[in-house]
């Protein structure tokens, strides 16, 4: 399977002919990256100044916008500069939503907005405890925000002004990876997930699905041998391109690059065309039990 599936549109509001739309959804759900080589997120006059790592506060990996509270985090900017930065991030969120609602039209009524992030810091310089080190192959799982089997669909736009690509590695198919690691993952301590919810460590209850996805994320990143020898390919996403991928399913690692936008959407398993490919269904099949 080719890792990238090219979609030849040059507008955030483009619709696809039905045959292409079906190919896109099937490819995405099978674990391919939808790649938009002719689509770019254009900055507006005055926004070039935000192409500076100093836009970030130096502590967080990313600047992020909460979709419900419309609250911007991870920046040290204040006043008008902060408002300008927030407007730019919010505009990306609106574009990403327009794109997904049209290109993946079947998902549109079911999409739930996650955070928007802007990543102005060079990947090679980002903080790196192994769990936070996204240059190690992993599937995404959030420690504090359980998603109970809902998918993590992410739209990325490389806005590097010097023409530098975002370099990723893509790893093996989800089922191969899950099969390899599952025997090593321990069950949760009895009562621990209730306690985490009560103490506010997690927003909502961490289901068994969330527990095992997080354990898989950590185990993959921790295994330095696996990082070297597992089946993988390098992919370069050029400046002024866009891509979309289910990052809970597709093993990925960011190796180099600077200035990236990312929008997260959650999609319920029931809205998928091929739910059997969803990590929830794969894990349930491999473990022989319900996980969420
Ligand atoms: C990640 O989602 O793990 C990192 C992607 C990136 O920053 O390029
Ligand atoms: Fe990731």
C-alpha cells in the first residue's frame, strides 16, 4: 500500500466527484495519508511576524486553541499580537473544517472539533522525555482526554517560509503493531481509572480502550530497538502543502521541520465506512473483549 494518496484540489472548499470521495475515505480508513500537494494555508498581511519560535512561551510544545472556550494557550504574546495570533489559528481551524466537511462529506454531521495547534518550534529542538518525543514512532493517544474509541483525525499544513519540508517516518500497519505490543501491555490497576477521573487527572473516564492505546503509545516510544528496525518509510511533506491522517491508527514520527498548523477532529466509529479498521475494533478483535 502506497502511504500517500494524492488529492488534487487547490481550494479549502473543493468538493470531490463521488468516485474520488469514496477512494479518499477508503484510503484514509485503511491507514493512508491524504496528501494535498496543491493546497496551502496562506498567511495574511502582518501574520509573517508569527513565523517565529518566540510566539511560543518556551514551555509548551505547541500553541493551541481550545475549540469550546476559544482560549489560546502556549504563547507569551499579549494584547493585539495575541489577538492576531489567535485569529490566524482560528482561520486555520475554519479552513480545516471546511476541507474535511466536503472531502470527507460522510463524516460531516458527526465531526467533533478537537484542538487547533500551531507549531513554530523546530522539531529537532522540542522537549523530549521519551513519552513526549514525537520523533519516535507512535500512534496518538491522549493521557488526560479519553476518547472512548472515537477516532483522531488530524489535518496538517506546512507553512515553512524557507521551503523546508516536514519530514516524517511512517511505521507498520496498526494491526501488526498492536499484535506485536499487546502481549507486553499490562492491565490497569483495579480502581485506578475511577481515581484518575475523580482527581481530575482525566477529563472523563479512561476506558480500557484509552488505557491500552496509551500503553501502546508509550511502549512503542520506549522501545528504541523497535524504532530502528520496524518496517518504516520516510515521507517529506513540502512547504505549502496539506495532509490529513488518522493519527490514532497510523504509526508516525516527526523528524524535522518548523512552522506547522494542525487541527484535530474526532469521528465516532459508527460514522466510518469500514469500522473494522478502527483501532477500537482491531484491539477488541485481538483481545476478544469489549473495550469501550
Ligand atoms: C505528531 O503528531 O506526533 C507530530 C507531528 C508533527 O509535529 O509533525
Ligand atoms: Fe503524534
